C-alpha cells in the first residue's frame, strides 16, 4: 500500500511542479521579463519522463500532463499533442540507441528535443494550418532553445530530488540491454 502511495505522490508532485513552472512560463515570466523568451518547460518534462519512465507510464504521464497544461497555451491542441508524442517517440528511440546516466545525457536529450520541437512545430504548422507561421522570429526561437538547454541541468536535479524523496527507483535503460 505504501508503494502505491509513494507512486501517486511522485506523480502528483511531478504534475504540481510542471503546473507551477508552466504557470510561471505563461504568466509571470512576461510580467517580469517582458518579451524575453521563456524556456520550454513542457519539453523538459517530456524529456525527463521519456528517459526515466517505462513506456506505459510514459504514455499515461504524457497524456495527463498534456490535459493538465493545455489551458496554458494558445497553440492548437492537436498540433502540440502530435508534436509531443513525436518527441516522445524520438527520445525513446534515441534512449535505446545511445544512453549514459547522468545530467549530461538529460542536457543533450532536452537540447535535441527543444530544437526538434521548434522544427516540428514550424513544419507541421506550415503543412496543416492555413496561416501557418506568419513571421518566424529566429532570434526568439534560438534564445528559447538556448535557455531551455541551459536550465535543463537545474531541472534535472529537481526532478531527481522529487524521485528520491518519493522513493521512485530510477529505470536505467542499460539494465534492460544487458
């Protein structure tokens, strides 16, 4: 029973932390920093759960996290949902091909994921929407990618702290391959 309780606490804390970060990103960030681009907290969350969760948990956490956060975006829901699951698949594939434990792998994965999010958003939006991207602000997107990459080690340690505090064991993909 305590095992289920700690699992629910882990999920609840991850979602609460994600909700707070996204609320800061979509509300407080622009009040304090004006037009400076915020990091992709959603992509950082997807990167972490893609690396350190099993596939069935990953899908469930991705879907529930998406429904939790869809109220914070003006982007089309179907577009963000599609891109999120493409990112999950890409990160899962990369994890099974190349993996090393630690924050540097998370930094590399989140950097690639945030760059892929920008590229996928641009091309899928351009392909399916009538208006697509009206004007691409390359400097804004570059700064957003850079800030996401720079903040990822800090969030890695916070996610690790949540996992350790709630007793969640880390799933290291290398154990499955041996």
